[in-house]
């Protein structure tokens, strides 16, 4: 009960008196209405917790002037993309999400935005496809290059491909892909990493050993500043104004 009261107070602190209704909607109704947009949250999943991280903890809060392109890799059901839209309404966003149930709700939650592109795929280091392994919870899925009885094939897309489609730079690259970051930063990152202005990434060494090492080894070759906002590592390319 104490934790619920504290969370309610944080909602009020964040949204004012309207926070009462938002907290009630988040906890009991399974949907939240902000800025005349509705975001649906599934019961018995991590959706509500993710909303807390993004909108109450504000782990993706960022000050950057007029970003044109945001890539949201591991977009889940669209909560982080929705948050970016509240900060940067004119930015184009590419949402990448491989899991089918997540992808359906992702498109539903963000259907009223015209400058968002949805890709049902996994961000990876090659475009040959990989396997998505279904966990017991929506937040326990992961991808790998080998299959199992509880997995299915998913298409992949690379950052090189995304940059070749008329995009010179990525203003904000958000990566939350359950350990896949290890393989993206392991090799061939030279062709795209210098074209990223801000990288916001969550590491998953608890799922796949060596994620942090792979990311830090790549970043160390360039002029990135690094700080943390909750579980999110924020890396700013100091060579791009």
C-alpha cells in the first residue's frame, strides 16, 4: 500500500491534479489518455511499469534542438515513441519491434501520428533473419541466431540499411533489444555509429553476457560523452553539433 501511495504522489507531482486520473487509468482501466492520445496498456504485463519508467522516471528525457529522425529499436507497445512525440512533435520516428503482439498494439497506440514508420523486424548486425524466443512474460522475450522449440523466425534490419534510406544522420537512437545490442556493436559499427548524434541504450548483461563490453568497446573508439538516467545510458556524440 505504501508503495502505491508513493507512486500516486509521484504521478500528482509529474502531472498535477490530473495525475490522479492518469494513475487510476494506468492501474485499473488499462489505458491512459495524454495530449488527446490514448495509450493502451495490457494487464499482467510490464506495460504499466514501462510507462512509469518513461513518463514518471523520465529515463528518456533529453534536450536536443529540433531532431529530425528518431529510431526506436525495441519499440514494444509504443510508450517510448509516444514520449518522444511529446518532446519532439515534428520529428520522424522509425519504430522497430519484432514480437507480433507488441507490434499490433504498437501500431494501434500510435495510429494517429502520420510521421511514424512501423517495421516488424529486429534490429541486428545483418539482414539474414534471426529467431525470437517467447518467454513466459511479454518482457522476457529475446532474440538469437539459433532457434528452439519455443521460437520463430523474424526478419532483421541493420542500421546501415536505415541510414541508406535518405537519412544522413540519426538524431536519437534508442536501443532496448534484450541483449541484441551485443551483436550490433560487435562488428561493422564503423559505418553508422559516427552518424548517431545521441544514443540511448539499455544494457542486458543479465540476459546475454558481454553486452556492456561490446558497447563500451565500440564507443571508446569515438568521442562520446556518457551519462546515466536510471537504467538508460545516454551517449552524446561530441563531434556532431
